[in-house]
C-alpha cells in the first residue's frame, strides 16, 4: 500500500470520473436500483468535491451522461 493512500480502497471519491461514481453506486444498489435514489447518492458524492453547492442542472447533466455511458458499455 502506498504511503499517501489514506482513503479506504472501497470508498467512492468525488475526484473519480462521473462514470466510475455512477457504476460504483449501481453496484452498491443491487439489481433493482431506484433511479431517484441513485441520482441522490450521486449528487451527495459530487457535493463533497466543492465547498459551495453545485448547480443542480449541471449535476443532473453529469449524472445522465454517466448513466448514458454505462448503458453504452452494457
């Protein structure tokens, strides 16, 4: 393990790409995931990266784009 790696290996970090965040949340949610709950979990992680509250429409666009990429990947 690296000396500068202080975060838990299973933690979802806000510095990860949006697709990675969405995928990890989907894995935690199981097979039947509620889209609203998935979005709210995504939003809570994105809010951790900024001091002030991010624009809700921008977060929604990022989430939709990440879900679209996951759907494309299968």
